[in-house]
């Protein structure tokens, strides 16, 4: 009975969000409540919900302040000199332009917000691509690759969802796959090199005057009023220290982001009015991300508290050959990539991952390994290629390419990213075969 209720909960949840009958937030909260009531758990639902919220609270706080911090760094213009220098270096060489596109995208992607990454990067580079008559599919594809691999960061959507679902910290989930992420970054740069070389052979190089380059340097990050070029070195050092502290876990991640954001806000914008303006300007992203995390806490809290997850996992165990059980992390990494075109990130991480992870636990596999495997595939494809992800349409809309053409052009390179990172994760022990 519990397994059936759990499957119905997951199935109805997936149906409602994929057909857009309900928003993800509402479905995460109301669907499990309805089925818990049907199952006769009425008196205990409140405690289950609260327990789930408490478990995801650190993740929700971390993601909220990470979005605020990196959004603030974009406002100050921290990355503007780097981007401007890159545009000057590439000049009229298509090969340098494509590799530069990857580098710029990965820098801008540090804020964890796909929509802003696409808007900023494409706004900066599309005029250059048009000037050189380069294929816009390359711009869309390389931006998708760069943003996809950087979306693996703990404050990125997939990793944050996985942490919330599995109730683990970024030190447990993300740190072990940092080498795999580095391998993914190198693959993206290599892919960009190959694509750029092909475009150089097609077009050749064009001599561009300095004034032509200058016209392409302005990024739509914030108005000039909020940029702080005089504080560039302070912001850079603060960000580097923050990144080191995150990796070394000097303090709990939520507190690191809170402290860093408070320092950055005070130094860059000592005026109280400007502080409120900067916080308000990023409030939409913060609310969307953090409320989703807490709603996910309710969803997983009820599924866990009612034992629906356990019952579904036991049912799945009965149909998986024991000989294949040891390969579950690898199978998860590979299958999560195509599944990202079918499931939204919310549907996959809140609906599918809990069942897979609990099944893995039954076979004696660490559920965290399944979580690591899931984000290796989901973040590279679901984020920049799936028609179920809203930011995908921002990317193809701004570059002016067709979704089908975009998917066909870059899918194999995105799949390559997943394969390379999965191999790296295996070699470094982040995921294992038993």
C-alpha cells in the first residue's frame, strides 16, 4: 500500500509539473499532503513537514546568500575587466573567440543563475559573432557547455536540489567530485578549441581595429552607478578567500556566504539606501530558489516520514538484478543525462533521485554516490538543452537559433562532458563499482 501511495505521489507530482497544471512550489507542498492524508497519516503530517524543512534549512540559507553574493559581485563589475581583456585578446580570430566564449561563460556562471548567465554572456558576445559572421549555434552551444559544467557548483540548481533531497552537505556531495568538475572544465575548453578551429578553417581570421573591439566590451551586468572598479582587488581577494574557505570548509557553508556577503555589501555600498537596492535587485532570484528548497523539504519530509520512500525502494530492489546493483552509480550518471530531456530538474531530483538513492542504500551503496552520479549528467544537459527548463529558451531566443538545431549541434559535446566527468569521478573514487 505504501509503495503504491508513493508511486502515485511521484507520478501525480511529475504529471502536474510537466503539464504545467501546477507550479513546482505548489505541487511539492500539496501533492504529498494529499496522499499522506489518504494513507491515514493526518495527525503526523505536520511533524514530518517540519522535520523536512529543518533538514534542508542550511542548504536553503546557503543557496540564498550565494545568489546574493555572486549577484553583488556582478553588480560591482568584478568580472568586467577580465571579460573586456578577453574580448581584446581574441580580436578577429574565430578560434580565440570560441575559447574566450567558454572562459567568459564559466566566469559569469559563478552566480549560479542560468538566466543571468545567458543574458550577460550572449549580450556581450553576439555582436562579435555577427561581426565575424560566425555560426550562432556555436555561441549557443559553447555557452550551454560552460554554464552546464559550472552549474555543478554547490549553489547551482542541481547540486542544491540533490543536497536538499539527500539531506547532505556540500562537503559530502560536492567536494569529492571537484576533480571531476575540473576535468569537465578542461573538456569544455577542449571542445571549444575544436569548434573554434573548425570555424577558423571556414572563415579565416579578420583584422579588427581596436575601436571595433571596444564596442563589444560593455556587459549588461548593472548600471554604471553600481560598478566599483576601484574595489576590484578587494572584491577579487574576498572572492578567492571565500572559494578556498568553501573547499576547505573552514566554517559551515551557510555562515561563510552570510559573512562574505555582509562584508562585500558594507565595503562596496556603505550607503544604506544602496544596500537595500542591491538586495532588492536580487530578491526575485533568492525567493525563487530558497522557497523551492524549503518546499522540497516538505516533499521529502513527508515521503520519508510516511516510509513511502522505503516501500518504493524495496519494490525497485525486487526487479533489479543483483549482479547489476554495483553499477547503479554509473548507470545513474549515464541515464540522468538523457532523462534530463524528459524530466525537469525539480521532477528528477525531488521525484526520481529519492527512489534511486534509497534503492542504492538497500544494496549497500552509499546514497551520496548516487547523488554525485546524478548531478554529473543532469546538470550538463537538463540545464542548457531541455525544453522543460525556462532558461533554455532565453539562450536560444537571444542567439536566434532553433531549439532542435541547438540540441542536435551540442548534444554529443554535452554527453561527452558527462562521460569525461564520470570517468574522472570513478578514477578519483567519488563514485565506485562494488
